[in-house]
C-alpha cells in the first residue's frame, strides 16, 4: 500500500550536471547525507536526513536538459493516472515504467505546460521525512492558464480547491486531496497565476519549497556556497520564505516554520526565475 494518498506530493529530485557539486551545496545547506544507488537506468543519489530519505539527486543524461527540481505526485495506478492525464488535456512525456523495484515513474505536462512526475510506490514509497527543517514542505504550479489547469488537476487527482486565505494573493488557489476538507490546514499544494508583469518567455513550472529553521541564515549559506537569491526573504503569517537558485541554477524555495506549522495560505511573494 502506498504511503501517500492519491495526488499528494510524495517525492522530489533535482536534475544536475555535476552531482559532486550538488552534494556539497545541499549537504551543507540542509545537512543532508548521501547514498548512491545503481539502477537499471543509471545511478541515483538519495539525500538523507537523520537516516530518512528527503530527496534525490539525478545526473543529467543530456546536457540540453534543464537543471531543475522535479516534483512527483502519488498514484495508486500510474497507468490509470497517465490515461486520466491524456483525457484531461495533459501530455504524457515519459510513459509509466518500473524503476527496478523502487517505483513506477512517469513524467507529464499539464495543459499550461508545467511538467511534473507521477509515482506509484514500490519498495520506495517516497519521503521518509517531510515538514521539518531540511525536508520538503510545499509545492505550487505557476501558470498562465488557471481555468484549464484547475480543471485538469480536479480531473486527474480529484483535488478540492479553495481560494487563498484573507490577505493573500487573489491569484493563489489551494489544493486539498480528494475527501479532505477544502481549507488551508489540509492543503497539500497550490496554483499561482503568472501575471503580465513577467516576460512571455517564462514557462509554466512547479516551485518546490523546503523547510528551514532560519530563512536568513539559509540565504547567507546559499550565497557562500555559490547559489543565488532569486527572491529576497519575506515575512508571512506562516513563516519567512525566499526563492533561491543552487550553484548550478536549479530554482527552489525555502520557508521557515512558524509555531511548528507549515501553511502557505497567505503567501503572496513573487520571484523571477533563472534567465528572465
């Protein structure tokens, strides 16, 4: 049985040209240790925190591929999820395939063009630790086609959708898993509109957030390690957050806990991704 309900973000990995440089950066930034695994599809590096799996580092098989963080959503049946993606107007980029005994994995794009993964658990069920410092906390899709994208994720994963809490951006809609109350406390992700203030060349994309104990200290450490701040730190009712690029250009966000809760319902900040 899968450890995560259908449609819940269950894993994240980063595609890098230089794995050694990636290990140095994230190892010091988040306190991760690493373990390399050989698979039928090549090597895969697991990031560990306190012995629990928190993320993956993947070597780029082709230098033309983007340096990017990827988010994966849990699927009970990856083939059935892929069929729903096609039926709902999305595109299956890589059909479901077994990765050794670990999982069935596929990649897809929603109608706005944002790329994501689906993950049917095998021996690897996904995050062993999340929601605390040094681990995954949140994801959101940034798109120019909110109506089509909202309809797509309802059809594929059955998300409930709730406008953001009072005081937040009107462009933010929160996602809750099928059957859960549609409120910020149960949200597992969200949709943000890419506004007209951004250049037309900025593609639709997912942004992955990691939890940190001290946002400002994390920014200083990232800068020292060769990363760049893409959006400076901003206070919100649910914690202080910022957007970074690592030392190879992969963009991600960090958010600081507030009273032990990670709830992004009032987050309003914007950022400018690499190359824009």
